[in-house]
C-alpha cells in the first residue's frame, strides 16, 4: 500500500508527471532533429555537383565533402577495443576488409603488428602491411615454409622453364643445321 503524504499537494504529483512528459517530448524532438540534420548531410540525399545532373552552374563551386562516418577500423573491431583518433592500424585495416587483419593477426599477433608499424616511418607502413598480409597468407597455406616455400617452388619453376627453353633453342639450331646441310647437297 502506498499512501500519499497529505502534506504534499496532489497537484505537485501532476506537475511532476507533466514535467517528465515534457522532457520525453523534448528528447524525442532532439532525436528527430538530429536524424533529419544527418539525413541532410548524407551523401545519398545531397544535391549532385555535376551540371549534367541538373544542378545550377554556380552550385558546383561549393563542393562539400561528405561527412566522415567514424567507424572503428577492422583491427579494433576484431580486438573489441575503442578505435582511437590516431590508431596506427586504422589507415591499413579499413572496416570494409576485416579478413585482411584477421589473417595478419593469426600469424603475427596484434602487438607485433603494432610494434612493427610504430617502428617504421609512415612512408613504409603500407608496404609493410602488404608484406605481412602476403606472408601470413603464405604461412596459413604452408605452415612450415611459408613464403620461402612459395619462393623455392617459383625458383624451381623458373629453372625448369629455362631448361625447357634451352632445349627448344638447341632443337631450333639443330633443325637449322639440318636444313643448311640439305640445301648444300
């Protein structure tokens, strides 16, 4: 049983209910306004900038870049951590390609990838990530030899093809000599 304190007037409870309703309405309005403003900024609903699409000629001078949607990089998503503004992994592991980080992470581990990238100048980081992903793929295909196995296999293939080419050239020279001997007689 809840008893109302007789010293608190009944209209006080009504005013509390009304203020709560008012706050909820304000919250709803704010959410609707923020949604409508984000819809205005979205690239899908923004006016096209090319005159061929029906924009006025002076409109294409005011290029607006689409809003940057902050999504955690694939690495932070997989590691289930917050992606910082200056995340060293974000430029190389976009959220659209989670497999790239997953493969590198399986072989090298996140901390080793981060250490390696931090030790390199920014100009070399993209190549390093590309190499790590390539090596990780090779290591997953061939756990014992990794890239070295692929390199040995390719070197053997080159050697075999060089031998085949030398044999074909020798046959050409032999055929030319036979033709020369037939013409001479």
